[in-house]
C-alpha cells in the first residue's frame, strides 16, 4: 500500500524538524530552512513502482540543500526528477541554476550537492537507480541541474505521462505498478536520450560501433563466457580498442555488462510466472555464477536482498497493494 506521511497531528513548533527528518529518510541527509510561519503543513504519499520510487509531495515554501558532507555520508547512486504540478522553484547543481514552474521536469543527481528553493508547491518526485538508465553515466551527468522537458518530442511526452500518472492516485496501487515503473524508466531514458542527441559519446564511426556492440551485448547477456575478449572478437577489434571505445563513452565494458544483467534479473524477479524459479537460478541464467556476490550487488543497487524484493512483489499480487519500502 502507499506510504502516507503528514505533519498533521504534529505540534506546529515541531513540524519543520519533523518534515526535515521525513525528507532526509526518503531522499538522503539534507538541510532544510523554512520561514517562521508558526507551522509547516506538508504531506508525502510514497509508492514503489518497480525500480522507481514515486512520491507525491505537497508542502509550503522552504529551502533544502545537500552539501558535500551529506553526499559523502550517504552516497545514493540514484537520479532524481521532480515534476512541478503547482508552484515554482529554483534548482542549483553542478554550477547550473534553473527556474522551474508548473509543468517543468527538473533532473538532478543525488550523488552531488544540490540546492532547491521552493515556493508553496505540489510536485511529483521520482527516484531512479542509475543502473536502470541504459545511457553512459558520464554523459547523463552533464544534464544534472537542468530541465528535461522540451516543447515537443520525448521530453514533452514524458511530462504528459507523469502528469497523468500524478492524477491517478490510488489507482496506481496493485500488481500493475511494476509495469508502470518500467514505463517511467523508459520514458525518462527517452527524454534523457533526446537531450543527449547530437552529442555522440564517441566520434564518427566509433559511435556507430559502440551502438552495435551494446546491441550485441544485450542479445548475449545470457552467455556465461561474455567477457571483453569474447565481445572484442565478435566485433573484430582488439580488447584494448574495445576498452577505448567504452572509455570514450564514459563507461567500462564490465560495468555495462553487469548493469544490464542486473536489470534482467530484477525484471525476472518481478515476473509472476517465474516465481517458482530459484533466485540463484535466475542469477545464473544472466551470468552471475556466485549467488552471494549477486545478492550483495542487488542489495547495493536496489536497497534490499533479491529474495525480499520478490517477496514484496508477491505480497503485492496477493493483497492488491504496493509493497512498502523505504525510498531508495
């Protein structure tokens, strides 16, 4: 079921600190300052939709910031997106400063310092694991502290989709939430890709070769012998050249393969008709021969053990409710 947190019922003089603790628990340590209004009436409804944590937030004017010390204390390897449904605000990250109004989709990185100054607002916040976005992290990082929405194309479609999602409310709860989460990831990936278009990660033929290689890897993730040497041989390049191609795109061969395999495992753990399969069998099917290492890596990325992730979704199907899980 969705998680509801509200300052209602909290003594007015304690509401700001209560809200700071709530937001810190959800999105990591931060500082919060609010005007002396004698109270702070805020509400968050949080839902887990597949790999995405979705939070419907209503709050009065305030400022939040994550300093370097906050980031180093709890380094969450996630991207954050905020769709303003009402109100306005200013976001600063990576030397950029953007003014957002209703209908704008702000993109920033939880692993970097950020400051947000918000008027009274209603927003939809998305927390997405980096590993779920199949784009070079080094290039996606260049978009931190920017607006993703555009006047047309994928950015505008993403905003329309998320606006409709926010309006659905309780109808989001249920076993279909997993598929909505996948749709969110795909829409965000599409919007990011649009912003990165024209900025090929490697020049000329190298960009085409990189795309060819990553497509081939996607089709061969199941192979236990999928190594840089095997990949290089399949594309008639040396291992050194293969590493150079990926390095120019801001990633490594091993990290890309591991990330894509992990995403395939998560999808199968979420699939109802595969629940009879052992977790270790699913891991082995996608190239993870060591079940303990797989479990540690899964926990690091998704915030829980693979067996717990599956159990939460199984409960969801049984009860018709979204599993409660701390926002990652």
